[in-house]
C-alpha cells in the first residue's frame, strides 16, 4: 500500500505539472491561428485537472494524503515544466510530455496489473486520454509545421 501511494504521489505531481504547462500555454499562445490551439490547450488543462483529482482521490481512498505542496513538485513529476518560445515549440513540448506520460502510465498499468485492479483501471482510463492528447498535439504540429517531428502512436 505504501508503495502504491508513493507511486501515485508521483503521478499526482505529473498531472499537476501538466495542468500548469497547458494553462500557461493557453495564456501565452499567440500568432496566426492560435485561437484553436489555445482552445486545445485549455481543453487539455481541464482534462489533466480531472486526472489530478482522480489520482488525489485514489491516494485518499488508500489512506494516504495527496501531496499538493508546490515545493519539490518538479522533482516528483515524470514530466518537465517547460515553456516553449513559440506556438510550435509549445506544441512540441506538450507532445514530448504526453509521450513520456503515456510510456510511464503503460509501465504503471503493467506494475499494478492484478496487485491493485482499482488503481490499474484508473490508470488505464487516464492513459486513453493521454494518448488522445498526444495524438492531438501530433496533429497540431503537422498542421503548424507541415511534417511530423515524431511518428504518430496508435491508439
């Protein structure tokens, strides 16, 4: 149980960082056709917020106390908080972060497998959404750059 809570604390930190990054990107996105990208960033921030809440609730259900303390947040997170200088940079950074999250969550799903089906099912649900986010960022990158920087992952 302690190990599960510790792992979920890292997932919580990752989701908090994602909320912050997408929110910052939505505020700072500018340039031609930035409105649709801003809307996408906003939508992703809201979905990451829902993930954050679900993970925090699961930590609480397991008898832990969710760690929302901003101190050390970056070191607890699986993804980095980076601010892209341009709209394309923001999209690229989000794509990279989403791919890292997808890989990490796939590992956690295998780890939890039959040990903790409740946590595994929650992680599977979050993963589906993270794959969607990665594919959205990939599509935005193609739309704004013309060619994909990274191959698209299957859903």
